[in-house]
C-alpha cells in the first residue's frame, strides 16, 4: 500500500537535526520512503530536549501560529482556521480488506460505529493527497512512547509531520525524544504520517496563520500494518496521532490480539478516611466531565482523590489476575469551556505554566478566558475572541470555541497520583460508565454481574458534544464512550470484553453507571450538585466493592439502599425520588432504542449474550 521504499531520501533534503544513519533500518526506511513521497525540504529528528522545545515555540511565534501569554509562565495561544476546530469523524476511516473487519454490517445506511475504506480506495485517496504535500516545509520525526518508556504495558510510535505545532503538542502529550529512540530497537512501532496539506508556496492565504486543507482532510488507520496517515487537519486528535488514533483505534486492535483493553477511560485513585485506597476507571463521552472527575476535589472530609489519567486507559491482567491500568499519555488535552475554580480547581492550577491553549479567548493583559470560567474580568480588561476579533457579550456568540482546549503536562497536576508512571500499572477495582442524560437515568447503579456490565457499556447514550461535528443536544448512542474510536468491528469488541470473564483467576472489577446530569422535571435545573459532591457516589461505589454498602435490586441494576448514600451536609432540597426514579414508559423507550440500535448498527455481529441481557432488561421493565 505505501510506495516502494527508496534506499535514499531525496538528495536535496537538508538534515537540520539528528543522525539518520544512526537509526534502525526499519525507522530509516519509514522516514526515507515518506520523504520521497512528501518531498519536504528539510528533516528534523526530534530529541525532546528543552532547547529544542524553545526553538520550536520561537519558530511558531515567528510564523504567527502562536502568541505568548505574558500573564503566565511559558504559556501560548494558538488560533486555528475556523474550518479546523474538531475531530472529523466523517473523514476518519479504518482501512481493511473486508469491511466487516472494521465495522458491523449496518442495516440502516452509513454505520454510526466507524467508517470503512477499502485498500484500493485508500491508495487512490493517498495518491491524491500526499505526493509533494510537504514541499517547502520541514518534516519532523517524532519518536514517542505511549506509557512510561520501557513499561511492559507501553507501546511506541513514530510520527512524521510538517507541523511544528504538532511537535510542541506531542512533546506535552507523550514521552517524546531521545530516550524513545534508544529504546526503539527494531521495527515494532506504529508508523504515523501527518501533513497539514499546504505545500509551499501557498496557493491561497492562511486564516490565522493556520495551515490546513479542510477540503481534503482524511484520517486513515491501517490496523494490519500498524499505520496511521492523516492529511489536511492540524488540530487535536486529527493531528496528534498518539491520541485517539493510536491510543484507541490502533491500540484497541492490538489489545484484542494480545488480550488486553485499550479504552476511552479516566483513571483515578480514591483514598478513604482510614487510608485505604482503590483505583477506578471511568468512561464518559468527550465534554461530559471526565477531566473534572479525574481531578475531583472531594466535598466529604477525609476523602482524597488522585489522578492517574483523564482520558485513556490501557488495562491488562497481571499474573495474579488483577486488572492493571496505565495512562498511556503524558499530558492533558482538556476542553477549556466550563473549566473553572468551581468545577475543576486542580485543572486550573495545572494549566498556569507550560501550556498551549487553542481557540480560547485572550484577555488584554495577556491571559486566557472562556465561557464558564466564572471569573470576572478586571475593569478595563478587554477580550479578543478565538476568531481574533474584539469581543463583547453582545456579540451573541461565544468568546472561546466550544471545543477549545488546553494542552498541559500531567506532571503539573497538584493531585497527580504517586503511581501514575508505575510501569506495572495500578489495580482497577471498579469500572464506571456514564454520560449526559437529562431524563430517566438514575444517579448511580451497579451492574448485576460482568456480562450485565458489558451490556450497560454497550447501551450507553449521551447528549452530543462539541468535540466532534455533531450539533444540538440530541441523545446519541455512544457505547463504552468509544463510538468514534473503535479500531475494529464493535460486535467483536463486545465479544472481547465478554471474554475477560473466561480468563483464569481473573479478578473482574465491579461495573457501575452514573449520571450527574439528570434535570428536574419541573424547572429543568440539575437535580444533583455535581463536582466535588460526586465523591458521595464514589464513596458508595468504594464501599460496594468492599461489600460494606447495601444495594437494592431494580430493573436496571443495584441502586443504593435507603440511607446508604452519604448525603450529610447537602441540605433538604435534594429530590431523591426524581434522582433515582425509574419510569416504566421511559425505560420501555430506552429498551426499544437499544434494540433498534443493536439490530440496525450491530446486526449479526451482536454477541448472543447481549441479546439475552436486553431481553432480561425488557422483562424487568415490565415489573416496574
């Protein structure tokens, strides 16, 4: 599929940094064949050093792609072309010979569980985009490790890119540089090729000095070759290929082959007042409070939460049968709007230095601002919006893009867990699923068993968010919070999860579902205070895992028994009847939606156990 490997890079290629001859043959061949295809003017092999980072940031500033934010230490602001602001799920594909290897056979139009492209189509698309796409630009070679360098749970990738913004961001988000090159060895690495698709000289002027090619954007994954090729977008998961592309889509296929799990999950450690600690993994769709939960500041005295990771978990059973997890990332790529001293004080403390902000608003005194920051601007301070225009509340549009981001080192988090870089990972005792459900879904419930827990994950639904191209508040199916991130057929993914129960001596975590977002039927206000008060739900989960909290059986799972949820200090206004109420009409509609989704989107690839779990749910609903 890639072009014939050439023994030498183009003779005109200038080597700005690094020693091509010192690289392994497999890596050298990848670089040389890609350079022959993309035809950059220069090559820069990244070493990950502070000096290199300073030079990259200075170059970006010189090019007008970023601005220094003098209010903070080593913080920068980028504004993108307004056409390049989010994940492009409609242009993100899995390339396999057989379509069914990538996505189930959908009965209703285009699959919602991923996009497939044949190798022949991909070769045509590739030939249209990549030849000569880096002319006039530098090709950067980014060797990076997903997870601590050398950990048995880690994997290595090499990204070739013509974007210095990507270099600066990947240095934050991954372990990148010389140490990875030294540990790389042979050819066992994920090959990532990325171009913004704007060879020089430009054919048209840039918007906000941001190179991109939205008309030809394509993000392609070739699992059999451990290859990712991305063209046309310079932003987020489209260009930081270690993130969703590698850590979820490619890693999930590797995990299936090797018997582990690569999941869209935060990892947190929670310690009770007696000093006992447990680790929990939790899956939420983007912009549903994942980072807030990962960095929770508990409202209950004596409880402590520490963050291992806010987005992705790689989990593998050890020899004793414990499910151990690492955060394969090195930074946080968090949604800025809604982040505040109230919702996430630890995130606000993390981002005060060494951070790249993208598409947030800028204050006239050199700071940042966004919707939901909950800080009043000092008198005389003005705002420039993410569109680089003077902004006032009367403009009728947000000052920061709803998917604006901060890219910041995880090590700066005030509550980073002491074991967050442990090579063997941390033991997971509970898995939580959740999403934005304004109606019908209780605050918390526990699955009856592992198989039911897999069904709960498969049946997840949530309001659409700004992280992708979706509009409005439609309730979307988002199984395992992985709908945009599956690297292979979702039905087989479910079978893989179910197979965990067959592993010898496996100590399976307990499975729960939470919903902080249920609204009052009368006035639409949130029924649960959320944020730091969510520790009350985690406390019940903690005690359930220990066998010390009572649950009452319901149609959907075990709900907290009366008096088991610690509500001390919350006041009299809490409506537990609405928070935990189960409407037969609502759940009949829910079950119908799940059945329709399974039939139209998963079809014959649905494991029989999932059909059985749905039938049992339908039977229990009839008893409400």
